[in-house]
C-alpha cells in the first residue's frame, strides 16, 4: 500500500497514528480506533493493501521506519499537510530479542533499543510538536510487563521497555500542562505472530505463560487495543496522565509461588 491510500468516507475529525499496525496488537488497535470514529494512519515498514478493509472509516497508509529520523519527520509532515492535526499517537512498533545477556551481540542490543525506544522518542518528538501547537492530544506507548519486571534472556528487550516507561513519565510531566497526555500500556503475553515466532525458538510454552498468569490465559489483541483506545479518548481518560496500565491478567500484581497460584486458578 502506498502512502496516502484512503479507504471509506466517514470520519469524526479525530486523527490517530498507530505504528507497527500491519499485524498483531497494532493492527487490532488501528481497527478499534477506526471503529470508534478516528481517521487512522497506519504505519509499518510495509503496509499491506487493504490492511483495514471493511472498517468503513478513513484509513491512510504511512509506511516508514520509526527508528529512522528522516522517515519520522516525513511521516509527521505528511499527516500535518493532509489533516492539519493529530489527536492520538500509539507507539506500538517493536521487536523481540530472546538471548542470554552474556551472548547478546552489541548490534542486536542497539537495534532493539533503536526500534523499541528511540523510535517512540522520535515519534513523540515530531508528532508531539503538533499536539503542543493544538494544545491537545494523547500519546500511548505500548511497553510490556517486561518493562515492569525482569524477565531472563531478554536483556535488550527489557531495557528498552523499562526505558519506554521512563520516557512516558517524563513527557507526561513536561507536556501535561500544555494539553498533551502521555501514558503507557504494559501487556502481558499476547497471542500474536510475535508470540508464535518467539515460541518457535523453544524458550517457553503456552503452559509456562498460562501457569504464571492468575487469569490462566494469554491476552487477546483486543484486550490491549481496548485499553489503548480508552487512554486515547479524552472523554474517557481526560485526567489520566503519566500512568502505566498493566493489561496482563494479574501477572505483575501476583507474587504467589507457582503451586499456590495454580490452586487459586482451579479453585481446588
């Protein structure tokens, strides 16, 4: 899909940008925002033709690499020229990196932080300027439960997601008084293509995740998308700023040992 493709004819005047929107959480989030009346600019390295067909709202492709400063500036200019505003930015694009810390190559470390942390910073900076000019807007950064806890064999990923929460809180402090709210969502394990790819490496099984989660299941993409949409909507979350919302089935909040957790899951 080339930049500027538009589908549908209705729109509410609200404009959202969602990165990493070709699949998984990003795609479901873009669909959810479109269903709620946003014109959605969907970003990925390559946006497939018809990615959000059938929604019935305006959908605009915004291909580009979030870790490339020139690409981000071009995307922000494109949105500004076309719509003159942006009301919501969802920084969802990210990559996984499952390697023991002592075996993590420097280039993998840098690439993970470039996409997962520098990319959101660049997007916040460029689209945040537009929001500050209009004195309104909501930024939602998709971090992870791995941004709240340490998870072995994910040193680069964990560092990037912890950093994203720090970025969120800092921008919330700087921009909240000027009408721009910045919050983070921390998903637990979600059944997506990324999970399938990670599991293919043999690092964990479905039972490892469900057994650690009090709700005894993986998250669904729509679980995360609904939380993002809530934070993006000023009518629903007008006074929420600098918050980190765990959408993890209780993973972060539960300190039980494994046998106790499993008994509580089954009620035995």
